[in-house]
């Protein structure tokens, strides 16, 4: 099975505060662990508003489906509309 790096911008509007981003990463790691997905380490709270993205290592062959899953996990974790 193939492994893909899926990047998701979790705060496209740049409205989340650093604490919210940190809490979102904690929630995302929990959701990702349960789904056997690896979230790569990064400090999104320190990133500029236009670059707040997470990277996930996901196994699967359908890239569109992987993107949908990654966006759904991020939406749940951060309470935003990720892209």
C-alpha cells in the first residue's frame, strides 16, 4: 500500500489564536492515532496565518479519499473549514 503526505491548511482565515492551534493539534493527534495516521511535528501556532498547515502520513491508494479524510479530521480537531 502507498503512503502519501497530505497537507491541510487548518486555519485559512487566520483567526485562530495560538492556544486554539495548540489545542487543535492535540485533538488532531488523538484522532489521527485512532485512525492509524501519523501527524508530522510542527509548531503551527508559530506559523504565519497563511501557512498554518499540518502534514499527515496516510496509507492508501485513492488520493482524493485521503484528502477528504484528512480535511475531515482537521475540521473536527480545529473547528474550522480547512483546505
